[in-house]
C-alpha cells in the first residue's frame, strides 16, 4: 500500500505527530512547580561581650572555623588590673625559680659525680693499704719470734712495730674518709647541703628559698586582690567573670568580626557573628495563591545557579506575605519580592556545601526550587479540583 505524502490528510497526520513529540516532556514539566526566586541562607547568630574588657588573642577571621580553641579572649582590666600584674609577676618568679632549680640540679649532679670518683679512688687506696697492713702484720709476727729466739735485736722489733702501727692508721683513716663521703652523698640525695659544701650550691639554694617565699607572698596578694574585686563589684556574676573566653560551635562558620586585638568593649557589644552550617536552607518566594498547595514536609529539588546537580530538600516552614518576617535572623534574604510573595523555607543536607567553608557554604547564592507533585493544572485549576 502506497502512502500519498502529497495529500492533505497525510500532511495533517504528519504535523500532528510532530506536535505530539514534545508532549511527554511538556506533561512532565506540567507536573513540576518551578520557582526561580530563591536564595541559600542560614541562621545568623550574634556573639556579644559578656563583660567589660579588652580583646586579646583574636584567632578567627570571616570565613573560618575555630573548633579546638577559643575565638578570642576578654580581660577586664578595670577590675583585674592589679590581679593581672600579680599574675605576670608570679609567672616571672616561677620562671626564675625553674632556672635556679635547674642550676642546683646541675651542681648536685657534678658534686655527686666528684664524690663517686673520690670514693672509687679511696676504695682502691684502701685495698692497697689493707695489703700493706697484712704484709707488715706478718713481718711483725716473724720479727717478734726472732727476738724471742734471740736471733734479732729489739731495735728491729720496734721498727717493725712502728711500720705496722702506721699501716693500721692509714687503713683506719681511709675508712673514715670513705664513710664521710658516703654520708655527704646521702645528704645530697636528700637535698641537704652541709656548710662545708661549695659556696655556689649554698647560694643557689638560698635563692631558691627566697623565691619560694616570694611566690607564696604573691599568691596571697592575688587572693586578696581577687577578694577585693569581688567585694567591690556590684554584679557578683560579672565580678567572677573577670576574664572570659568566646567559643563558637564546631559547626559554626565565622560570618563577620567586629573587633580587633586591643580594642576595649563594653558588656553587650557585638563581637562577632557566625552561621550554623549544619542547618543550611533555601528561602523561596512563592505567590500567596500557590502557598495553599505547599505543605511542610513536601519534597523539593534545589539547584544552585552555577551548579549542574540537584540537592534534595524538605519544606519545613510556610508563611504568607503578610507574616512578620525578621530578615536579621538569617544571614541572607531575597532582595526583590512581590507584595504577594510568601516565604517558604527549605532545609537540606549537602556535604559539598557543608565543607565549603572558605565560600561561607554558598550562603547568599541564588537558587531555584522544583516542588514535587505541584503542576500547572493544580496551580490554575486547583480551586475547582479541591
């Protein structure tokens, strides 16, 4: 069977088929409600000064995190100036004390080594002297026997007796020296220093004793200064908080910093602000007429301009155009909206944005949203269908 492509009927059939080709994509599009007026945002938290004081050790900048250390420290100089000076003095005294103790330990180590060497020499000498004493004792015994047998004269016996007494005295003297050195070594190990010890050791020990007394006196004055500060302060809580550290959560990214090191701040002044990257959202402007079709829990596909992939999200707040809306609660908000535009907040999780700290997790980037299950039919004829 031949088809006549020149006939009018065939032409209409071909045109109809061509017109039906995009019909599936059109039907798919009609099942989605796309809003292109959206922006990535997050809750914005302000950190205010808990006390009057001076900013110290500022460790953050905008677009940074500080999970393992304070973002900054505050010191109340007006209340703790004396205390801070005493604290610095105490640190200096502790440093000097540590130096002197190290010097004393070096002295003790050197003196202990000298005593050990002297003991080794004396013990070696004692061995030789005991050998000499034994030999002179044997010679004395032989000479006395010869004198009794009238073979040797009494003069030889007296000479041998004198040698024996001298060797015996040498052994006894060496034993006493060894005992004296061992006693000194024991005293050194216990931290006791006899007066005949080195003048350097005694001077260092005296300095250590004076430093320890000064440290005790400084600690007592610090306690008195802190007590006086607490008693003179009108607010006991702030008095105890003479120093404060500012810590932001691990999921926080610094949004803005309003202070710098050395700046004087008053209680309640804004120090910095941060966003919570664990709760990233997209605010979408939707016409009031369409808000009836959107419910909390509705699935949404989010696409940030510049990215090719979609992020799955969920609606968690729907508010009309006349609702009270505080833009300062969020780090970013839609700039241009119609008078009838309501507010729809979509929450989502995305590791790529969570880790994009240097770009503030893309907060402030424009985006559009595709609401599932809401098409053109529901938008224009929803009132009649319901």
